[in-house]
C-alpha cells in the first residue's frame, strides 16, 4: 500500500493506493480494462461496492467481450471473483457479427435508487475485428437493488438530426462522466459524427439532458455541438458541476480541452489545458476525468514529460491537479502523482465519490501494447481532510 499526504491550498488529502487484483492476463490472450467502481447504498450505511470491468483482447485494438462484475461488502478489503453480467453479455447479431457494451461507467442514481451504467456498443466480426463503426449506439443498463436484477441492454434514442441538420452517427457515451440533477434528470456527455466515412472523421462532443425513471433513459434536448478540425475532433467528454457552473473536459488526438457552461448544455468555445503561466500541460489522446470536492475542483490526467515516453501514448502515471476555475487552467504546484507508472499504460480509468470522506480513482494496468505487463487493478483512495 502506498500512502502519501498532499496539500492543496487549505484543503488537504491523503492518498492510499491498493491493488485488489494482481497478476498476469485472465488467460493467454485476454485481460481486464475499463475498471470502475460505484457504491450501492445500504440501510446499515456500509455500501456494497460494484466494480464493473470489460474483458479485452490483448493483441487487438478496442476488442472487448462480456461485461463483468466484482463486489465488495467490506469497503474494498475483499472483492469477489469477476463474473459475467448475464443480462448484458455479448450478443450475436448474425452468423458473423457480435455486439457488446463497452467503455462503461456505473453511477448510483439517487432519485430512482438504481444503478445506471452508460457506455457504447461495439460491433465485431467473429469477435476479433471491429466492424459497423457507424452503427454504434449509446448503450445502458440498470441494476435494481430492490429486486437484485439487471435490465437487458438498452439504447438511448436520439432525434434523427442534430442542430446543424446532419444525422447523429456512431453516437456513444463511452468513458464519460455524467451529472445527475436534483430533479432526477441527467446531463449525459456523448460524442458522435455527422458523415459516414473513415472512423477517424471529425467527432462532435455534446451534452444531452435526459429523463430517467429508474427504467428508461429518454432524450429531452441537447446543447452545444463542439468540434475542432484537429485530429479526430473532440470525444470522450466528461462533465462536472462545481460551485454553480458546469465544466467539460474533452479528449483530442493532439491535446486535451476544457470549456464551461452556466446550464450544462450551452458551452463557451473550448481552450487547451494549460498551466497558469499559459504553457500547455502536454496531455494528448487519452481520457481526463474530474474529482469534485465542495471546496475545490481537480482534474486527473496523463501527460508527456514524466520520463514516460516508453508508455503507449504516455498513459502513465496518472496525475491530479487543482483547477483554477476562473481562468480554466491547472495550478502546477498542486500536481501530484495519484497512480504510479509500473511499465504499462493506465490511461483508461474512472472516478467515484464513495462517501463524504473518500473519492476513488480506479485504473487497470493495460497489456494491450505491452503483453508482458501485469494486469493489475489499481485503486487510489483520496481521503479528504474536510468532509465532501
């Protein structure tokens, strides 16, 4: 266990790093990825922790299989062996094509007392090569603790056309962070493209306002359509609400971007992530996610310049810095390593508020570009000095 004390202005926190799953790949060709945790509230105030994850092909690129679930009843000391979530396991579309839910993010929905898992569908030919990119959907599933049952795989239906008059194509909510409103409605960040062609065509990020009654997720409206003529455009957006404003961090092939909004739908023009002196932080082509405390907003990210050129897309270590929310940049002196580099990428990760005292960062160490690496699952616990 790694333990470190950190200071960020008047708010302090302690880091505790644990590795609940250690070892090599699941078998000769598969390992765990997109590992994320969500607490399920219980009457005795000790939550049941659900850890969702996907099995993937070590030798493939974005080739995923059945969603799995591990549980902890003792606040993360022990975890059950991962098992397939039967109701949303990989489906056979026809003789050659398979479909699965991937890039999942689970989060408890307080208004309905259910767990809502959002992500996107992947299509494969013979489960090994990606196919049907333009048919990807916003997939979701619901767990009801009252019955103990998972729903079947469901899909969020969008209008035929976006604000520009172009169709929604390849839309998905993969690897995003949503915000649940007091009304029970949900602000769900997604991304999509408008024109069929290469999968590398410009992608558009937007936020959808949805209703959710514990069973069905339904579109109500969507806001600004954000894109850039840079690489593949803007994708994998994550949303945070902090002190009356909404903040969106977005992935791009060349650099990460940030923007803000008063209503969670209509955003300012995007700007690259920089330090307070205006220098770009050096992050590119991987996820960034938020940690929100009532007193401060933080970003968790990867970047270049950390003796990590040997890591695929510099996807390790994971850093955490405080956000200057007025100027939309990072405060460099607050930067800390929150998940260390162990020779392999850990860029696919999730953030979870466990309770008022702890927020967790969960990241699986990838073998996709380094088959010899260990497929460890890291949990970095942020333990706050002041209640959140």
